[in-house]
C-alpha cells in the first residue's frame, strides 16, 4: 500500500487530497499513475499530461520503482509569473 497525495489543481479536480493505493507487485510511479487514470474518465483526464512526481518527498522520474509504505505525490508543474 502506498499513500498517494495530490496537489494544486489535481486535488481540486479529483476532490481528494490523498488516498491509499494497494500495490500489485513491483510497480513504477508511472504504472501507478496509469492505474489511477483508469479509475474513471475524470481521473483519466485530470492525470493526463505533464505531471511532476515525488516519492518520499524527492522529485523522481516516472520510471522510479515505488515500494510498500512509500508516499507518492503527483502535482502539475509550477508556473511563475
């Protein structure tokens, strides 16, 4: 089980700040993201596109393996002005 966090517009669109997601064997952050996209059309659309990912508060590429007990966060890229 991993604790998945959503920030900024993702949290608003999905209506959830965090959830516990069971792991089925060894998965990458990208595979986890694909699992979450499959929840329904709203999730699929919200999680499609460029997102940043962190595992245990370190920014990581989506090919990073996540383990039971990890904290995984997804958030849109930060824009400045």
